[in-house]
C-alpha cells in the first residue's frame, strides 16, 4: 500500500459543479493542466444555489490570470457593468448612499484624501464626498466607458448559470473532464484518513490524489466525510433564508446593484442585459416565509420568469477549508450573505491561494498556510458586512432593535471607533476592501469623523481649495465623456436575447 500522506499529486477530482466547481476547473486546467489530470463530477439532477449574479473587481484579475476575453465573457453571460452598490434604507428609511469601487480623490504624501476633504468641508469649500470619485459619479448618472488614461474600477453583473456553462466550455478546451452522476459514498484510507475515491451511484469508483469539495451547503467531503466543524456567525448575521427569482427588464440596466433594506432583511436587484435578478434575504426568526414571499413578489417589477426558489443557509465558516487532501470552495467552505457580493470573490481567493500553495505532496505547512490566509480574509469580509447592520439608525422593527443591541466583533469595533475619533482607517495590506470602501460605507452609514490629520491644516487654504476643485473637475469631465451604460454595452458586448 502506498504512503498516501506523501503520494505525489497527479489526479484531482472536483466534486460538484456550479460557479465554484467550474471556476476551479478553469483555473486548474489553464495553469496546471499539463501536469494534472482534472475531473469534475456533477449531476444535472442536483441544482445549484444559482444567485451569484453580482461580482466585485477582483474577478477581472481572475479572468486575466486564465486569459478570458471580456467581450466574449460578457456577451455569453448577459453581462452588465457594476460600479458599486446602492444601499437604500440602511441608515434610515428613505436614505441612500453608494459604495463604489473607485478611489476618492488623491492622497497627499502619507495622508489620506479624506483628511483634506474633512478640512475642506469644515472650511466650506468641499462639496459632497461623491463628487471626488469617478465611479460613484458615473453610477449616479448611469454612465460607463473604458477610459484610456484615467482607468475605471468596475465589476460585472452576470447570469451565474450561464457563467458556469461558459467556464465548462473553457475548462474542457484545456483538458478538464466532466463526469455526470451522483456521489453515493466518499471512500477514505483507514490509516491516514485521506480521501481515496468517490463511489458513484452507477457503481463506478473515481480515484484521485487530491479532492476539491464544491458540493455546496452539503459539504459532502469536508464536512460529512472528514468531519471538519463549522463556526456559526448567526449571532452577528441574523439572516438565514432567501428567495430568488428572475424578472423581465422594464428599463435599461443601471451600472450598480441595488440593496434595499426592509423590516427583517433586504432585497437585491441585479440588472442584466435582458432580465433582472431579484432576491430577498431575511431572518426566519423575525418574519415568516409566507410573509417574506408576499412582500418580495409584491415589490417586483416586470414579469416573473420563474417562480421564486427558497434557500436556507447558515452564516459562518468551516473551521478548516483545507483538511487532509481536500480543499473546500464556495458554500462548502463558508457563507457570508451576498450583501457585498463576496461569494464569488471568496471562491476565487480560495483557488488562487491553492494555486500558489499547490503541493507536490500534501504537507501540514501548506495546509496551515492556506487555512491561515483564508481565515484572515473571511473574518475581514465578515466584519465589513456586519458593519452595514451595526451602523444603522433603524429601530422600526424587532429585527433592527435586536441588531442595535448585539455585541460586535472586537476587530470591527476597533475599526469603527478609530475612524469616528480620527478619520483614519485601520487597514491591513492585501485585505479585500480598501480604505475607500470602509470610508464610503462608514460615512454612508452616518459616521462623520470628529477630527482629521493635522497634515491637512498645513496646506494653505487657497492651495487646498485648488486641490479639491481640480479633482472634482477632473471627475466631472471624465464622467461627461462617458456614454449611457447600456448604449456602450450594446456596441461593446451585446448578448443574444434568450
């Protein structure tokens, strides 16, 4: 019997398809397809959650890494541009702000732009913070273009099921194989505990050296077979249920996602080229399923294409995303509700970390490094999402009143208080959400810093005013050169009508 613990990795099986499975297959086949035998196992009888229709800018890096062309991709997935998220009714009912993907203003030396803006605001010659961010102003005016010099930070809205099909074609062109069927049993080695094979309902046994669990909330390999526990975050993230559906488009797509807070959760609106993705995320402790469904259906625009499908989930993370010879991606590894569209990003980060640490043999140092990096990223994203709830002024329902009383993670509490007192953002290099994201959301949720950095006072008033005016004029000039979002897409990447 070979020593499985030190067996060279030549064969990889991806258990489960969907976005997670086919993203893994695409990356592995493109980067390591010459040295690995890659098989993806999925069953057409097992549906996927299928609501991952909004992304963040990191997906552009993933596509560049594996050489996916943007126009072909966007046309294939009914893609539209996403410049940020419009948060409606989060601070108070009737209030709106946008968390955009861009940078606001320009730093001076080692001091962030927000400090100069805060002084300008105090002196009366700074306008709204949104006036200093290209992407935010473009989102407000429903405009977009690829600008040659200034650059634009953006992401995509897309049809998740079409994306999985697109990646399947890509993966198969690069040598990945697909096996249709249901997994009956996961076989392990008695001595090491490593997974050795998947026994299929057909009776076939599929052997491999390394396994990637993309079986969704079932976590068939990492959880059920290897027994890796799950850390529950529902004391910070109350929502545990969702309904999703699709409707016909009644107007041109806007270049941002809408997140609309309600009395026991929130709704999303994700516009594609020929339809709209809709969903409601809610706490079943605070609203019944029938009531949530009625509220959801009553709020929709356009004709319902398919009846809403329910989703139950538990927010939290797997205690190890890599255990023995198995890595969990997507919902098998973690779930943080889709408020900031991080699900696909976390799949991507898991894949990139795996590629960076891909072992010739499975060793504890590689496992420990992978789990440490993923753990840091997950907690960072968790804190950012929790912040939207924690900073709300709403007290109009038991849901919001209970949120107002919850104890925050100490890491999040520190970030909020630091910004409130000093205008400074605590930020670790490499974190997903940059300083400007924290600033936009904290100010959007009502926190205005009490102080700013003394460097801002060292700039003569006339010079500071010119500095702010020049940035605002540059932003406005670039936005005015942009066409309407959908006019641009109709010439750049038109999608065929379904």
